[in-house]
């Protein structure tokens, strides 16, 4: 889509979205950060949908186009002019004629370049803002002068809060916690750190009678109450943090915490985010193929290393994009961490050669490392390489299309469209 056309479409959509918000006056929860936005959005939706009519951003509709699309309740028309015209007509009809409209909107808000958040803050007014985590080397950093510049951009979402709005912050992330000084609004914190308003502890991986991993269990303490939380079919702290953020929001808004905790059992885990899948040859897949950043990749690798398995731990890691001058060192660091948490390393893409270099420097045997130019080549190799009992982590930036590897080794081939990311026709047509 040409930039001029995109700007025109964005202007029309935002204009209609502002009018729709003015007419229906929904409560708005906006979520940002560098890690865990989508998981948090889906966890919040699981809790809130039990008590109210709510709409969430679909997939990762977190851009200047995605936000108004969610508000208007229309799909992305991609490069189809006719469908964009239909969207404009639906938006106009929503404004002119009374509709049943959500009481709550849950919006995922991302930034890809400077001033993205400022443009959002100009027209969006929120009731709750949730900041997930920033990390040491966040994605998209190559488009900003520094990490501090990117953090300042993300913190701009706080300016959208109404006077009586609530700010929910990750206490374990220093940059996120520091944002409490940017507002006079009420603040609720979550995390594993002592002093968090909603504190997690006792995290463990659950196993079935066969000794196979099933999911995660942990405890949450808030307001003098202690609650057990179970989330099946996933691994990783990102899902624990999503649950903690949801319970912090519930605590701040004085919802019933027990009901919110029970609702998390129905948490619809998004594809490609530390999701546990059955693989061919009796292997298990940790599918984290949606995207990657140094912070998220390190967390995923440590999870891989902590899970009991009967076979080999295999880390399949693709390039991490948009890191700018941090690219080489960030990838080498991941290689060093991979050496400590996997017996086999498969790297995909030119930048991932630095992952290989980091692993070798840390003492990983060259015979246990395999490298490929792209995900298609890697997928063909891994399909022949897997053995019974293997546990395989697949992770890489969106542009690396690592879901193609998962598709090659997924046992349930009939449900790829439900289980994997980027299965829309528009994505499948892309090289």
C-alpha cells in the first residue's frame, strides 16, 4: 500500500473512530510495552468478557490503522480498494444508526517509529493504561536514537489517561516502573518483586501422569488474599505476567479477584506465543514463532532449559530484526544463553550467524549447531531430524516466518489455521 493512500485511509478511519467513541462512550483499556502486549490483551479479555460486552484488538491490530479498525469493528482490507470503501461505509453506518456497541474496548498499542504514540495520544482517551515490559534491548530500537528515546515514546500512552484513570505497571521492569513518576493517576503494580500490589510466586511447570509437560502453575497474592492460578497448554513467564497484569487491573478496578482468576482458565492463548503443540515423531513443540526480541528470546530459552523432557532440547532461532547497532551483540548473547539451555541449536538467517558464534564462544560443540538461510530450508531439515521425546523451541522475528517450521513438524495438520500464526491468505501468499 502506498504511503499517500495509507495516510488517507488512516485519516478517514481515525475520524470515524473518534465519532464512534464520542457516540458510544465505551471504557477503554490500552496496553503497551515491548514484550507481552498481545498475551496481556487476551488475558484481560478472558477476565472482562465474563462480566461485560467487550471487544479486543484482533491479532496484533496495534498500529495507526489497527486501532480505528478495532474501534469500528471492521477487518483489515489490505490492498483491496473495494473492501476499504465497504469499511468506510460500515463506519459511517455505525455512527449514523444506533448499534449494540461494546461497553469495554481492549486496545493493543504499539510503536514502530518516533511520534507514533504522540499521534495516538492526540485522539484517544483511556480509562486504564497497562505497561507490560520494556527489556534491555527492545524491538524497533533501530528506529530510535536510544533506548531512552523509545521508552519516552511508549510512555506517551499515559497522557491518554482520563483524570480518574488507572495506570498498571510491571514492577519487575525498571523502565516500566519508572513511568509512575509521569502521572498523578492512581498506580497499581504487578510482578514477582517484593512490594508489588499483585505479586506472583511459586511458578512451576505442571506434568501429566506420563511425565509430559502440560502448562504452568503459580500463586498470586493481592490485598491479603492468595490465589492458585493454572494455565494449560503454554509455558513461559510472559503468560504469568499477562495473568498478573490482568489481576492487577481487576484489583485496581475493585472487581472480584476470585472470578477474574477463574476466568483465566478460559484464557485463549494466542498462537505463536510459547504455545505447547504436539509434533511429529512424538516430539513436543514450544511454538514462540510470532516474533522475537532479546528479552523474549532469553526468557523462552530459559523456559526450554527448565522443562523436563525424554529426548533432546532443540532451540530453533531466527534473526531478531530492528535492533540496529545492537544486532551483533544481542544475537551473540542469545547464543551464549542457548548453549546453557539446549543440546542442539538451529539458526536461521544471516543475523543468526552471530547466535551461532556466541554459542561456540560459550563452549557449544560445533557438531550440535546447524544453520540455514531461511525457514523453509530449516523446516525441511528439522522434519527429518526430530526423534521421539524431543522438545523443540521455535522462535524468530516476524519477518523470518518461523511458523513455516512449526507447520512442517506439527502433528495436527488439519488445524494449522487455528494453531499457527500468520495463516491468513494474505500471509500465505507472501514469500
